C-alpha cells in the first residue's frame, strides 16, 4: 500500500522540485555575475566556456534538488508509515 501512495506523491514532489531547481539555477546564474538568462548551446554570441559552465551548473543544481526531494520523500514516508519505500 505504501508503494501505491508513494509513487504519485513522488511524481508531484518531483515536478515541484523541478520548478524550484529552475528558479534556483536562474538566481545562482545571476548571482555569479552573468546575464539574467543562461546561454543556450546554440547561442552564437556566447563562448564555449560560458555555455559549458552554464550547463554544468544547471545539471548540478537539478541533481542536488532531485536528490533532496527524493530523500526527503523517503524519510517522510518512513516517518508516516514506519517502512522505507523501495
């Protein structure tokens, strides 16, 4: 029963985590002194270094938020139900 309830909640929290990660990335990119928008890979006016740095930061932020959301969901499920979701 725990698995049945955990899956839809995990999807909802994952979607919310994606929104949070996107906002966090934009804020970090601006805070690091770059323009408001991160460069796209096909932006001809940006250097390789800037495009790859933006992609690396973007990936790191999303991975961090995903891990935090997944771990928090598992811990919360264990606290509520007494069992760890597998």
